[in-house]
């Protein structure tokens, strides 16, 4: 059984996709051990609590270095894989060494383009539209010290339509994010 921790900061639709896949036996070898949120108000916490999944908040307000506290929790809970799903924090330090090739992230663009510092949420889709790209998508990649620079595991593409707004593009990409994340977890839990 692959015991995972899901790190969240917001609405948690990616978390919900994983929860649904586990509940419907699409991921029979994945167990969601815990959800860690950077924000106490994240709706993702409610999604987890509804399914009796252990939740913890690790925010910058509480901890000078959230990464160290997260690492402590991962070890205490014997977590094998960490999934960043809409997580807005930046992991650094020992956690990246101890969990090398055991932290994955879902990014809402076709890396290596449109990644790096500041490239999150609507900023990504704005940049894609402003660059007049005809194709966008999402990338699941390993997390390293180089933000959004880790080895890409899987990408899924969507068309960018002439009248797209960042919102309409984000919605199209998000659907593929959910599919990509479950597909990668299936592969990693074999
Ligand atoms: C999504 O836009 C996704 O691109 C990125 O984080 C955002 C929120 O995801 N990974 P979620 O709905 O909180 O899972």
C-alpha cells in the first residue's frame, strides 16, 4: 500500500480527485494518510474531514520553517509519497533530501514553459494567453529545489481557444490535472 500525504492550500479539487479515485477503487494500492494545509481556511480541509482523513495545518504563521515541521509529520505518519495539490508553499531544506523523488507536484502548464517563481493559478494561464500559445495543459513532475524544474512524469494537453480567458483556460486545464494526477498515482503505486 502506498501511503501518501497530500499538501493543499485552496479549494482541493485535485485532492478530491484523488479521494474519489481511492473510494472508487481506481487506486486500490493508495492510502491517503493525511492532508496538510498551508492555510486554515482551505476548503480542501473540509473535503478531507468529510472522509475522515487526518488533517493538519502547517502555516508560516505557526512555524518559521514549515518544511521542517512537514518533514516531522511525514516521518511520524510513515508517509511514502508526498503529493502537492494546489499547495502554494515552497518546500526547502532536509525534506527535499529525505524525500528525493518522493514528492510530486501538479502544475497547470506544459513545463518547462510557464513555470517557476510567481507562476501559479491564474498567472500561469494569463501568461499562456498573452504568449498566444495554441496549446496548454498540465504537468506532473518531481519536486526539487528548482521550482517547477524537477523531472516531468506526465503531461496532458488542452487547446487554447481564441476567446479564452484565464478562467476558461484554467477550467479546461483543471479537468486534465485531475486525470493526470490519478494516472501518475496509479503508475507509482503499482
Ligand atoms: C489549480 O489551479 C492547479 O492548477 C494548481 O492549484 C490550483 C488549485 O488546485 N495545482 P485545487 O483545486 O486546490 O486542487
